[in-house]
């Protein structure tokens, strides 16, 4: 392993470091889905599969996590297995990174934590499942994911399947516009709904190929100005989405149960997502995995096109 020059705390794997030095394609991958998003032992199999999909697409995978106080960009097999199997691993957004580093803690990085560290390492493309966003009843709770403000400050492309459908999708898109974060639909004119191919909300810009997305990234670089992310909204294939009628029915039930049980704040999203998994007999989980697979493939294509 080698330490990135100018970022002494950041530990970049030799493979990722060499790829960055040679301006080859690299794709960042978050680790929260491994530690907190999928059941064991499937989580490790999916983590390994995502890395292989990136490699098959001609890019180097850089799974991000913090282990024993060291932010790591690129994990070896032992470290990946540790993230998948260790009990008590913390969930680290970008605000949690400094305490984790100072305290020698270990944790899996969320979208905001991964984007922050990947951008520090010079990685331009990041694949994830779904973004956080503005929560329902925002006017009463003022609850908004830290992902949004962080992405307004980092020059990174985030390939995702939209925002989690348990959130307020129209309000999230409005917030992204306010923050100056670009949204590009990939072969779609409708913003995807994470488990669903479409949320019903329109997108202003559409790209038909990875090369077109890479052109947008180059234009961002050339224009300069304040750094901000580009959201590449890649829908889960319709054949692999959660049945829309089932989704709508179970989500309505979940929201009722959430209010009945007095679930508040940060506990709301995990409650709703868990409810969806249990009451769709795991179908929502399968749609989640299908979305992440597709995003890893597309991110590798974009990273390769951008590097060339």
C-alpha cells in the first residue's frame, strides 16, 4: 500500500494508485451496502461481484472504507471480508470521518463519506445504489440527507438509480437544483425511483451513451467554477424492478406503521427500507442489487470513456 501525496491520512491501494498515476479508469464503490445494506453471507458475494463487474468493464474498482482509523481507497480480499463480516462496524458519513480517524475507529462509508474520500484521491466516477435525499414531511422535520450538500461541493460523477423511493423525490430534485448539482438521465427522460425504473419525475438532460456522459464530465472540467457532482441517473431495468403496484401498497403500509410506532429522525429510512424488504418477501432487496449491478457496469464504461 502507498500513501497519497498531499493526503497523508489517505491510504490508497497499490493497484488504485498505479491506475490513477497512469490516468486509467477507476471507479469508487461505497461500503455501507456491504456492511449494513445486505444480509450475510450474501453481502460479501455481492461486494466481490461488483468489483468484478467494474474490472470486466475495463476499470479498476476502489471500494472505500475506514479501517482502524485509516481511510482506505481500494480494499484487498481480507479487508473486503472484514467489512462484510465484522460486527459493530460503524456507518460513516463525511461528517463522521474526522472522529473515526482520530479515534482509530472502523466503519463503512455512506454516499457522502465515499464521495468525499474518493474525490480526495482524485477519482472522478463513483457507483452506488440510491442517493439519500429530502425526507417526507420535510417542512415539519427539516430532515435532509447529508449526501446532497456534500455532492454540491465535490467534482465527482455519481452513478445511481435515483433516490430511495421512501423519500420525497420531487423535493429532492428541487434541492439538487438549488444546490447546483447536475442531473443527467441515462437513456431516460424520467428520474428513476431506486426500486422502480421511473419515479414519474422528469429530468432536464439525457445522455444516450457512456461517451456522452464522459463528454459532460470533460465540459465540467473545462468550465471550472465551483466544484459540484454530476448525478448520472441510471434506471433499474423494468424486468428487474419491484412491481410498482406492490411497491406503492407496501410503502403506504410502511408509512402508516412508521407514524403509528412513533419512528422519528434517522430511524425513519432504515425502518421503511426494512419494512419493504420484509413485506415484499425480499423483492425490494433483489431490485436493489440489480440496480447496483447496473450502476457498477455503467460507471466502469463512463470511467473508461473519460480516461480515454
